[in-house]
């Protein structure tokens, strides 16, 4: 056994690993919001932003307060939340199911991928009048619109995620004699989960966008119909109050998915 | 007021005219954009443009077409359009409250004895016994948006009959028609040429006249930016007088029909250049003739009707409660009736 000798003049190598790992930085996001809103408040008060261009944030807040006190906020929010959750539950569960099937079976992939690709670029809003005839002007057409809108991005994200599961892990499972079902359950699904969840972020954001579209036809309550009404009355305070509700809804949904990610993906750490 | 190129040109033209001591026209060849919908009720602008009345008044008018009343009000506020003719919508009142637009005259009006706007019901509702507007109690009444003229007409009828209606916003006339045909909604109200065409198909039935519930209803108004109303008096007056000449021609040949069939046909051909352009003349003519409601002579303001509309908007909590009539309407340009 020969002895390894270190060269006389060895160079100290600094540690170059690390980085490329997002870490939480508190309050910066909040700060950006505060600065922007303060700027608009100042502009509208000082007069270099006219009342026609942007509403005063404090007026929007007052409108929001009024909405809350009168109980109308809950009236609008509850129907919208039901529409969003029922519609996206249908769309997402069908999307994940079919996405996994496409990822696992070549025949289903050959049959359905072109269909999904054909459905994806259709603006779902354009189909709304059709949905009204098919599913009625009440909740049915709204669920259908949100379901179809969340379905296609979920399918694409899901089969992409299944495709990206590390094949060496699957081969390893096979060489250890795992059954097909075990491989799907223990390797494919957990491996696909990060991709599915990040796809879900996009799908649910699309669901929130479609909420406004779904409430275009025949809705007298709902955040979307509230926004549309404010827009048609050129009532900027109500418009921004409504838009803020949707933004908060988006942040909440994204936060919830973040929580799910933490739980489901803790194997990654 | 912001100075844009058009206004600058107008000011230069005005200054030049003043310098050379020319009395009339006060402003020569002022470029103007006038907002219009492709409806017979906008014939005043078409006639004034086509017969050169705008040119006579020294205005170089370009028509810009819209799909609905609300966007036109917003376009006036943004300065893209100088004058508009459309219904007094919630958007118009809100923009007036923000100091952007002013109503300066009246246009389409309901008049007893002249075919006016109709209340319609779907065939399903009609078979179910809804043969009068009052029988729509508790049923679905289609509107484009809260605060639209459809909402006003439905609401006034409901109040007069002492019934409740469920107002269903469907955004566009196209959506309303398909929903009414398929029986998704029960009732609606609309200008006569659309009402008669729909009733002819048998899917929809006419059950009443808007004029019975809202006599002297000033359906559409002439409006402009607050800047034009306050600072461009000469130009605004020239526009109104040229527009009124177009209105007078339209009333004479289409509504009062005092000039015989040849004049009427000529008028229909003129309007057909702008309305129902996708249909042949023979098919379009009956609709244009049916749609001929009176345009208020001299663009006079029906103050009582406009006040009633403003009060309705306030009562429905669609606009701010403190908006004064004078904030919305500048009645210094035309006479009030």
C-alpha cells in the first residue's frame, strides 16, 4: 500500500456548493405591496393620478369595509367559492386521473394527447353560450366552464410529471421484484407529485380567472359578477375591491398548495 | 384639459378664422370622431355625415362604431371619441361624476302612436301563460348588465305592475337572444326592429309596449367630454346643429313619412350603408323601417325622463347617491322639453 503524499504547495479550495436553493425572506413581498399602494395613494391625493385613471386605495378599502359590513362580501364570496371548488374539483381530479393514465399506458396516450392538445387552446369563454344550452344557465354551466378550464392544464402537467419520473428508480424497483402496482404507488406517483402540484398552481389560477368568465352569464351574485357590474358602471372602487378579493383568493390557494407540498413532498428534503 | 393634436389644430383653425375676421363657419374643417352603434336609432349621425351637414358646419367627422353603450362613454372619457349618442348608462353617470363626460342633448325617444320598444317573452313562458308583462312576476328578465337600459325598462315595468323580477345579466344582445330563444330566460325588452324580427320566428312573443309603462322615455342622449362642453362651445354647437339637421331629415322621411315612399327608400338606402350591412337591401329594409322611432327634434332634452332615470340609478344603488342632475347634464346647449 503506497502512501499518498500531498503536494507541497497545495491550493486551498473554497467551498463552491450551495446556492440555487430559494430560502424564505420574510416581509419583502409585503413591503413591495405597501410601497406600491402608498405610491398610488399619494398620487391620487396629490392629483398627478386623476380620479379617472386609478381609484384611491383608501376609498377602495372603505368600499371593501362597506362590503364586509353589509354582509354582501360573504354573499358574493360564498357562491364564488362553491363554484370554484366544485368546478376545479371536477376538473382537477379528472385531469390528474387522465394524466396518470396517459403517463402509464401508451394506447391511452396515443388516443388522448391529441384530444387534450386540441382542447387546450380553445378559449373556454367562447364556449360559455354553448354550456348554457347544455348545462342550463344556473350553476351547471359555471361548474362546466371552470372544470374544463382546469382540466386541460392539469392533464398536461400530470402526464409530463409522470414522464419525468426517474427511470432508474423504476428499473431499480423492477430489479428488486416490485409488482407493477407497487412501482406505480411507491415510485411513479410520489415522483410525479412535485410536477402535479406545480401544475395545480397554474390550473387553480386559471380556475380563478375563469370564475369571472363563468359569472358573465346569468349570475347575480359572485365575485366575478360583482367585478363585471362594477366595470360596466365604471365604478373603479368596487372594481378594485373585487379584483383584490380575487388576488387574495389566488394568494390563499397558492399558500394552501404550498402547505400540501410541504407535507406530501417531505421525502424530498 | 389635455391638449391633443386635434384640439391644437382646432384652436389654430379658430385663431386663424378669428384673425381673418371670418364670421361663419367659426371653426373650419375641425376633425371630430363621433361614436355610433349600428342601429337605426343612430341615423341622425349617418344622415348628417352622408348629406354633408357636418361638412357644412365645418366639421370633418369620422364615425367610430361600438358594440355597446358603456364602452362609448369610456372612449369619450379617454378622449378617443368627441361625441357619442347612446343610452344613459351607469358608466355614463359615473364618468360624469368623475368630471369626464356630460350629456348635452337628447336623441331616441318613446312616443305614443309610434311603434316603440317592446316587452318580449320566450315561447316556453308564453305557453305557460305569460301573455302580459305583469305575468312575468317572479320570472327571469334578461338584461345586458346592471344599470343598462334593459334593466331600467324591466324595473320600471315591475314597479308599475307591483311585481318582482329576477334580473339576469347576460352581457350582450346576442347572448340574450339565444337565451330567450332556448327558454333560459323568460322576458326581455328591446327596440322594435329586433323585437318584430324575433317575434316573426315564433320562438319569442311580444306582450307589451315600453311606452305604456315609461311614456316619453328618452332612450338615448347626445353626450361629449366635459372639456368639449365647457371649453369648445362653438364646436359643440356646430355639431348639435348639424346632427339636428340629420335628425329632422330622418323624422320627416321615416317617422312622419311626410315625404313619400321615394324619400323613405332613399333614407333606408342611406341607413343601410351603416346598419345591417351584412344583409341585402331587400332583407334589411323592413327591419330598418320597423326600427324607425322618433329622434327628438333639435336634440332637445327631456329633463323629466332623464331625472327619472338618474333617480332610478340612485334608488338601485348603482351610482353614488350625491350625484346632482347638473353634474350629469349640461342643459345650456339645447332646449328642454
